[in-house]
């Protein structure tokens, strides 16, 4: 089994998070996939951003505030 580092984007409301995860690559038809820990990490970031808790979300990755340019 190989591991590949990737950055996943999590967008929630006016925030965006870049979270580093490892994709697991195997020789079966179900690849690539996330480990359970990385899936929980993405869920935790999404929940924190929903609540506006950028401090908690920042433990897992880089956080950005999105600003609309045109309406």
C-alpha cells in the first residue's frame, strides 16, 4: 500500500480550509481512499467552520475567509 500526500479543500459558508491528508493507494478497485483518521479530521474542520470556530479549524490546516467580489 502506498500513501500519497494531498491537500483537500473544505468550503463552508464564508470560509475555506486547506487540509493536508494522505490518500491510501492499493491494488484493488477501491483506491485511492482516506484513512478513517483523515476522514474524521475533514469532518471536524467542516463542523468547526459551520460554527465559525476558526481557531479549532486552524489546528488541522490553513483557513481563509472568502470575500465576494461582485454580486
